[in-house]
C-alpha cells in the first residue's frame, strides 16, 4: 500500500512538472480587457481589468483540457503605452483559478495602451501570449460611460502631477492663467476678490482633443485675487477635485501711477521744487520704486537728487542754485517693480528753466513735413540729426546717450533750416505692430547721440491696415461659433481681444460680445433657424502705444440650425438579464446541473416511496385478522419475494374499520410474512388459517424498521381477539 501511494504521488508530480499548457483557439475571445467597472455606477479610468466573459468561467478555461489545473500555469499582465517600445509588467503570478484581475492601477486616462496576457507554465517552458488588447483613451468612451468616469485611487496625486497652472501676462486690468493640456472634461474656475463668488467665474467644457490651456480674467487694477480650479474627469462634473493657486496682484493703472508720481510744485520766485511720495503706500501692488531728479541741458545729464521706497518722505530741491548758460530741464525719472514682478519706468514730471531770450529745442510733425527748432546754446560745431526709434526698444540711460544701432533711421539736418520732408524716412520698411517716435539728436565725439527733444511718430502702416476675415466654424440651433483671421500680420501682432457682432437679417435679435485672445468665438442665446449677419474686428496691443483696433471685417451670413425635436419616452420593458459573455459550454453546464438536481430529487422521492411500500404499508396489512387481505407468495430459488395480488382483495362489512386500522398501524404487531423456499401457500378465497399465520409470525426473526436495532428482540404475538 505504501509503495502504491508513493507511485501515485510521483506520478502527479511528474504530470505537473511535465505539463505544457496550450491556449484554446478562441482564447482571446473569452477575455474582456478594459477599464475596471462597477456596474452602471462607475468606470474607473485609471485601473485596468482583465476578466473572463463567462460568468462561471475561470482563466483556466483559456487553456485546452489536460493541462489547465491550478498548478499548471499562472497569468501575467503587461502594458505598453502608445509611443513607447518597452512592455511593462504590471502583474504576475495570477492564479488561473481566478475569474478576473482588476488591480492594475495608475493608468493615464488620456493615454492609449496595448495590453497583453501571458500564460506562464509553472514548470517552465514556452510562454503563451494572447493577442494585444487596446485600452484607452477614456474620452473615446460612450457618452454614458464618460458621465460616470472616476479615478479608483490617486486622483489627487494625478492632478497634482499633471495640472500645474501658473499666472502669465499680469496687467493692470487682467491676468492670464496657463496650464498644460489636462485630462479632465470639466474645469470650473472660481475667483476670489475679498470673498469667493457664489458661482464659478468660468465653466470650461474641455475638449480633450482640442484642449483649453489658458484663461484670461478681467479684473480691477492694483488688487489681490485668488483663483481656485475644480477639475472633474467625468463629463457631468460629479467628482470635483479642488486646486488652489497662490494670490495674484494686478499691476497698477499706469495713468493713475503717473498722476501720483507727477504731483509736485515749483515756485518761480524761490525756484524751489517740492514733491511728496508718501501716498505711494496706497498702491499695494507696488513692490518697490526709486526715483532720480536730473538736469538735462542740451542732452547733458546731471543727477541732482535720488530716493526710494525705503526713504520717501516729502523732499525739495533748490533749482535756483544750479549754474547754467542755456535753457535746461529738471526731470523726475521713476523706476518701479510691481508685486507681480513687472518692471517699468516713467517720467513723472519735467520743469523747463528758461534763460533770457533763448528758445527751447523742439520737434514735431505737421502733415508731410517734420519741423524742428535748435537752441542757440547748442555747440555751433556739433552735428544735429533726426532719428526714428521704436518705442520700447532699449533706449537712453540717465546719461542721455542713444546708440546708433537702436535707431531705425537717421537724417542729417541743416541748422539754418527748420524742417525736412517726412518722406526722408523709408516708411515702407516700418513694422505694423510697432509704435515709433522721432528724436532731435546731437552727435557726440564718441559717435553716440544726446537727446535734445522727442515727439510721437504715427506709424503709417496703421492707416492702411487690412480688415480681418470672419468665417463660420460651426453652429447649433442656439449658437454660432466663428473663426477670425488676421490678414495684415498673419498673427504676428499681440491680440488683446476680439469684437464680434451678429444681427438677425431683417432686424430684431442682435448680439455683441468681446472675447479674449484665448477664448472660443461662440455667440449663444440665438434664435433657431435664423440667418444672422456677423462681422468682427481684432483689438491689438501695440507696445508703447496701447490698443489698436482694426477695421471691421466684411459681413458673413450664418444660419442657425433647426431646434431638435424632444426625445420620445420609448423605454422598453426591462428584459431578463443575461450574461452576454456566456458561452455555449455555460448553457450545457446549466442543463447538466438542472438534470442532476432533478435526478437527485427523483431518487429521494423514489427511495421514500420504496421505504413506505416495503416497510410501513406492509406492516399495516398484518394488524388484524379481520382485514380481508389475501397474500400470494411466490418463491424462486435463492430469492425471497413478497408480492401483493390486488385481484384477491375482498370486501366485508368491516371495511371502514379496516381502513382506519390500516391508516394507524400498530408497528409493534406488524410483521411481514416471508416464506422460505418450498413453503409457499396460496389462498383464493375465505380467511387464511389464523393458527398457521400466528405460528409463522412468532417464528419469524425479522426486525421492524422502528426497532432499536437489537437482532435478539422478540416480536410479541398478534392479539387474535382484537377486532
């Protein structure tokens, strides 16, 4: 026996070690590979699920019979992100007795993956590979599934890593927030100015394939704001994750700031110049500033006084103490930095101090001519030129020097004359998105220039600016989305905003709206099936000059679509649920199970009937001699049989009592007559001999079913007097 057991164990081990699993031909069709789901309530777009389609199937059903035991092989799952070459193992040693595996996490919902399932024999050998399964991106799901998209875990960590908004283009009346494309369908933007508003400032329905990556908010100058984003992976915004940004402070309005710094007084009698910058503390958006009071005499600069935000109490300066032979100017130059980090400068004020009978340097544009005046104190031998310079380009320092490379053009002038032709400058080469100024300059021995006076020079390109073009992008029954193209600079110029105007043909409904440069040009709340005449223009930002508005475009006619019909409620009656992944083998298994249960029940009923027939019913037939029953015993060699012949039943007057006694048999007195071989008797009429029957009953050694199982227990003789 011990040897037999050893052989069996060795045989099992040999079979396990030598087993080489083989995939079924349709194995790939038995698997479902995709995002993990929780019924109709959630689709976990960061988690991968691999499961069998059949409700009762296991991973072992992927293998052919004979080598699909629980110790024959294990599963492994590998994924490869689109754009990469290497496969990454996400799970291994998965038992083939499992039905599914849903613990592959940390998927990027907006990425596309390839998934493959490997069958690895536990004894080594060839690894079987199922065909690659595509998964993602999640925004390709059906609308119903996108409504219930969720992160199973790690949503906060995901958006912390992938959503990093930052402030850009902070100005006095707006700021822009930019971010990299984010995997979210809903982005709510909240703005706090003192207190949080009751509603989001902006609700962005993010198109993953054409994502929104920036937003400009119009705000008040020199103020503090907080921004909070609510991000949701699902299209309904059910699962929102908050992301707070640091406080942002807008720049000051430059005109207000210039007004503040320009406050001063000058007394001609005492020649005392006074200023007070203590009120600058009211501008909380100013981080720091400094100022210098300089004397400018024909381009020669001399620093007179200075101060900064650390020491900015009221101050004064005696101009009368300055020695000068020519007219000169006393100018306050200010440099400042905002809280947002913007650095800028301005000329706060300038006082011209005149000597007797002297003219100031001057320059201006009158139509097609440029006029100028030169102070006679300017050195007679010095060379005077008129230069054209781009505003905002690197210019003079406090020394008043201007370098030749910073000039767009130079024209020498005759001191004996007072004007030149404007056409002396080649205006065709001027840039359309730039503002210029003309400068009266004195050339120095160092071949640089000293500034005598300046004046604005209107860019001639602005007078012939081409109007943009407007075209239809898409429309619905209540909205129109437009495109606008810059035909002058092809997008070279900075855009401040767009103006769009649409009016229904024949009058009536009219809409006008301003859009930021990063907004979709969509006009809402329109009438269905209505033609609108639409036009638009671009508002550019010209550095050093401000806003420049292009001409309005030609009109384009756009018609809204018809109003969609209301959907009819045609919900069908719920059908019985069926596992769509159930294979033919599952139905066969269910049939076999049903037949097995039926067979077991039938066997139990049959056994119970047999027991009642042979044990209980037969006992009741011997309880009284008045029961008119005849027995027909037949005996065969080696067989003892008790047989009832219903044809031999006779009726008597005592039949009711017999039935009652049969219903309630006395088990103690119930015996079954078993006739041995060659002792069979037959009765065809009348009552059988009681003595013979009693004798045979007492001689019987049969033990009844309700006895306590003692074979030596005697059965009491039947009471022959009982009727």
